[in-house]
């Protein structure tokens, strides 16, 4: 029985045989065909393939640029002499043109300077240059370079056709087409008749001068830029024209290369050319009066500013003088400032102090030039307190049989002496005690002879004074910082008037046969341990006692006591030393 072969295997063998008949064994027919037509096949698809690859990932540029750079570098190294020889004519032409343009501008400026150096105008110019603070050459150049660019024309170089024209004054605009045709004809004539070089650009005109104006011609690869200029032409105009021509070629390169007589693509070039319509005119004689008026106005402004500056300087000096003055006792200057053309001074003044007008007059200051804003206050300076005490004693109303005097003792205390009735003595003592800051002074009224209108004993008055001092001493306290036991300089200064009051209290106690003891009670707040606070309180009391003893207070009457912690709402009140005066009317 014959074995059957699957249909799929039969079809596969058949295809292989068909492939061998068509392309031969080992694909030799295909390879020979590809080798014969490879150049044509690649030529048809290589540009599209490179474009697609570059668009896709940019790899073509990354591969080709290094290869081209290396090839150029090797070519320049191998053929440097040929490349230099090729570039030399072009570079030489550019250098010659640049040098020629510089020499023309230099000669024009030098000519102008020489022409105006030995004339009456030059003397005037030299004076004005000195007055303005600039060099003479710069001033002359500024007078010479006065001009106006009246019209600009853009001409197609190959055909001589006018591409566009603009003018600073449309009413005075010349026939642009006629001018362009004339320039092309003249240029061709000059190039044909007088050309001596083989380079076309060197045979063309660059400038045409007439008595009225100058035509500046800037030549580009495809177009000419012609400017009609009146007056002396400064170098910056030539540079501006050259820049405009280069910008014109840059923006209109394609329309210039494909130009066939249609000027429509160049209608928008006015934005490039309008920057070249510049001018600088001389002032006419008719403007002299305006200059004179302007000079008068400037002079008036200058004088006004000078007067204002002088006034301001005067006010500043006055303000400085006020600031440097030492005010008398009872006057404090808090601020000085200038406002609305006046010097203002803010002053605190005690009613008993010297008047502000007298103070200013003594120091040579006009009080009418100073606006004083005065506020009352109470001065505690010893000199002011002394003056208040002196005025109180001297002006106190007395009867015919009464008299009092105030003298300053050797130890600095004030002694009140004289003879008065009991009511007068009591009232005087109360008024003296009401003087602010009187506690800083030592006032001794023990020499005052008090007589009763109805045989009142002098002891009553002395006891009244004793009670007043007891209340005064008992109201004193000395504050301390947290966890501090030593006395500061401020606290020591406060203890001096307290010691004077205690000594006066003891003097009155001897006269009235009264026993006085003072309990000095130290205290602390509730921060820290109780034991520490008790020790701190005791130390504070002892330090105050020692300070009072050093100020002359008898140590036998001072009793230091520790109160420990005081649970007060304000903690700072607990960190203090308080005094309590104990008195007894019986002596043992």
C-alpha cells in the first residue's frame, strides 16, 4: 500500500523548486540584479530617507557634522595657500574700503577744525566750550555736524528700478523714478569711462555732492540705498545707512533674488528706512529772544533756589544751635524739627523754671524764629526743688510778729529758722512736705521757734513733724531683681535721702523724748525653695541695714527681719525690703 504525503508538505517543496527556477540557487540572480541597479535605486530614495531619519531623531545631523568639520579641517591644512590666495582679493577690498571711509571722515573733521580755528567764531566757540566744560574739538564737531536726511531711495541694482522711496517732507519730495534712472545712468557711465579695476563694486559711485545737498550711495549685493542729505554729514549717518541696507537685504532676500518688476513685496520696508530720516538743525537768529527769555527764567529759578537754599541753611543752623544748647534745670527739649519755613521745638518745662524766652535771649537765639510747643511737667532735679523750697519760704504769708528764713548749712541741709505761730508752723511744714522731690533734700526745721497764739506748747508741733517723718519712712521700700541680694547703684542712690529722713526722725525723737526702732523686713517671691527664699530675704534686709549704717544711721535702731515668701499677685512686689517705724513715748 502506497504511503500518502500530506498536502502541506507537497506545496512547500513545490515553492522551493519554483524559487530555484526564478532566482537560481543561492539567490545569485537577485544579487547580480541589485549590483547592476544599486546606484539608481539608492539615488531615488537616499534624500527622502535622510530627511525622514533627521526628522525622526536628528541622528543624521549628529553623524554628518563631525565628518564635515574634520574634512574641512584637513582640507584647510592641506590647501592653506590656495585658500589664502582665494580670500585675499575679497579681504583686501574690504580693508581698503574701511580705511578709505575712515580717512574721508577724518579729513572732513580736520578741515572743519582748521577752517574755524582762526576766526571770530572760533573765539566764541572756545569760550562756550570752556563754559560747557567740554573739549574745544568736541564743541566744534557738535557745531559742524548739523544736517537733515530728506529722502531715501532703494534701487534694484541689476535693473536700476526704483523699489521704494520715503521722504521726511512729502511736499518737497523729488521725483524718485527720475532720480533713480539718473543715478543708474551716471553710475554706468562712470564705471565704463573711468573704471580701472576688474572688480565691479570698486567702479561704482559712493557719493555725489552738489551745492545744495549730497547723495550718499550705499551699494549692496542686490540693491542700492541712496540718501539725499543737506548740511555736513556726520559719520553716524553713514553707519546708520549701511545698517539699514544690510537689514533690507536680510528681510527681503528672496524678493530681491526673484525680482521681476513687482514692487509689492517691498511695501513694508518703511519701518527699516524710517530710522534713517534723521536731522539736526542750527538755531536761527529769530530764536535769540527765546534764548534770552529762557536765560532770564533760568536765572530767576537759580536765584529762587539760592534764596530757598540760604533760608534752609539758616534754619538748619538754628536747629543745630538749639540741639546743642544745654537747657536750664526744669526744661527738657524733646524734639526739634523744621516745618513750613520755621524751626519747631517741643519742650517740657516746670512752672518754676526759667522762661523759654529768657533762655533763648541769654543764648543769643531769636525766639520769634522758633515755634515753641510747651508742655508742663514736674522736675525732680535738686536745684529745681531747692528753688521751690526757697520761693515757698520767702513768699509765705506771715503776720507782723512772725518771721522765717532759709539758710543752707555746712552739711548741705536746709535750715528753717525764725519765729512763727503754731498754725503757721503746721501749715508750712505740710506745704514743704508736699513739694515733689523734697525727700531728696535734708530740711531741718528744729531751729524754728514756734509760739502758740493761745500758749500752745512747741512739743505738739514737733510731734506732728515726727509723725510725718514716721509715715514717710514707713512708706519706703527697696526692690530687688529675681534671685538677687546685692544693692545696685540705683538702689544705693535711693537710700541716701532715706538715711537723711531717718537721721532727722531721730533728732525729733530726742527732742520729744520718743523711742524709735526701725524694723527692716526682707521678703522674696515664691519662686524657688522656701529655705532658699528665707535666707535670701534675710540677706536682703541685712544689706539694706549695712548700707544705712554706712550713710550715718545709728545701728542700734535698725532690726533686720526675714519675712520669707510673700504670695502676692504681682511677684515683683514680693522681691523687696520694707521698713516699719516703731515709736514709744516713754524712755527707760
